[in-house]
């Protein structure tokens, strides 16, 4: 149901007793922002506006004063995607939720909108008669509430009354430990149309992973966006904290968002395979595009200071962009599959990355590789380790920020206005980080300096 007609929306609201609609959109960090609108006004199609700067709000709540943002702080329109209109599974009273696009008053997509950027990248494929297909894998932790940020995160008590200890990767018992949360969470995801393929308990204590079913990039980004939103809301109801930081716990496994990608032609054939089932030239060109352009886009895949703590050798988090067949030490892994399912798994992004931006950046890099017929390196053997090769990605926030800001490639792929605005916001966040004294500094510098 797409609810295009006002009568369809009104009937839906009347059927469920809905009073308000959450009119949301992902900001630059993938965080849901927006306004609560009376259902009657939403059903009638009343126009909704918000300040243009909101899509680029920093995680600190600050706004950049970079010249690219007008001092007048003009409005943009919030235009609903009626196909995303669903019942809100987290509210205490009947409420609906719908994802919106940020559109300038002149009708142009907002240059600072993450969803608009992904749409622009997908449109480049469409113009060539191609359809990209993606499938994100998202990892996250469930912890006890963290009321004092100076204290580390801890695992919650499970059914037997004790917190999980040790590593329990793929344990079914441990997957069932927090059953009340999972039962409500799964029901909520079904109601929102988030199509999960498999669930697993990951390596970390109360760390989990969901694999989403492959499909349209915009639809999958919407699902990943809603997945994170509903996880946090349902977790709070159960006295838990759903954590999507890339490295939330010192010494524990980081959380990633691996992106599986393939491309179909107008007939629905996977262009990564020839008619005979062999690897195509496009397959290798796509890989080369990722190898060529992802380093300049690292700030998209690892957008925060904490993100870079995840890239540790031997942790199944990559440190370079080598590629290989069924090799999890590489940044680009080629899973074992038949010709129709041949795909490239980009393992760079953390769970903290904005899914719209990470998918857009990865697809843009791959398409550029195909357009330019780039040649990749030779794959490393399945018996080799990518960790034995050079660390070829920015190792911390500042080099990644500098590389993206200075890069003509990043502006060519994502747009000059977006890159300027994105980097300005990230500078704000880094300045805020520098203003806070860490536990490490108190632990070692206080007694010895």
C-alpha cells in the first residue's frame, strides 16, 4: 500500500486510531530528525517545512558556520515517501511514521540530504540502464543503560541472572538470552517492513548481527535507518541500550556494516558475470573503482573519532583495500556464490556510518570504476592475510578528514556542496571532542606529568 490518495491515508489512520505522524528523515549521521504532525493534516497532504541546516546538524547539536550554509537559514520542504508510511511500533499511543525527503523550495533536492544523495547516485546507474542491488549486514551491542558516560558499557543480566561472559559467537543459547527484547523487536521490524535474512550472536558479549535481504539501495537504506531507530526504542522499553558505535567497548570486537553489492542490467542479469558464468570485465572494474576512490571517502565509512578504533589487525576489520575470494582479512571480499549472485562485499563501513551515505559512496566508487574501465590489483590468495600487507587506509579521523576535504575525487562523486558541508560538520564534532579530557589522560598524565 502506497497511500497516495488522501482518502487512503485517512482510512488507514481511522482504522488504527492514529492521532499523529512522525515525519522523519535521516540527518548527516543517519539519526532520525523531523516533526510530529497531526494525522488529519498529514492525510490532507499539508506542506511541512524545516530549516535547511537540520539535515547537517552535528551529533553535538551544533551547526557549522561554513559559508556554504546561508546565514538566513532558509527552509526546505519535507516531502513524504508514502510507501514508507507504517504504524510506529515504539509509541505508547497509536502513531504512524513516514520517511521524508528534504526538498528545496524551488523543487531541487537538498544538497545536504543523505537520502537525496543516494537517490542521485542510483539515478546515475538508471541512466545507463543499470540497477544496483545491495544487502547490508549490521552489527550492534545490547548493554545496560549508561547513565554516566565516564563509565564503560557493561553487558546486561540474562535469563539466569548473570551477565554474559566470554565469547559466544553463533551461540543459539546466548541469542535467546534476551528473548523478551527480541520478540518485541522482531515484531516491530515485521510491521515496519524491515526484511531480515538471518540473525546471529556475534563475537562480543551481547553483540549481534542482522543480515538484511538484498534489494533496491534506497529501500535497503530506509530499512537500515528504521532498524537502528526501532532497536534503540525497543531496547529502552526493556531496560537496555542498543549501541551502534564502531568500537563501543575497549578490547572487545568492533561493530561493522558490511555492504554486499551487485549490478543488474535491464533484463535483470547480473553484469558481474558473463553469459557463460565467468567473471565479467565490469566485475573487475567495479572492484578497481572501490580500490581507487574509497580511501578519499573514508570519512563516510568511518565518520567519528571512535570509528578508527575498529581497524585493528587480526580483528576481521580491514586495514586496506585488497580483495580476495572468501577472505575476511581483505577490505573487499568476494563471497562464494553462483554467477547470478556474484557480488562484492565492502567491509570498510562501521555500524556507526550513515547507511544512506555509505551505500551511496560505495556505489558511486564502483560505478566510476566501471565508467573508467579501471584495473584492480590482483586478488590475494585465500591462504594469505590482508593483515600482512600495508595499512593503506587513513588510520585516524584527522587524516581521513583532510583527505576527503582536499580530494577532487570526493567532490566529483558526491558533489562539492555536500563534501564541503559534511567536512564542516565533522570539524565541529572533532573540535568538541578535543575539548573533553579523557580517562586515559587522567589515568597516566595526572600522576606522572
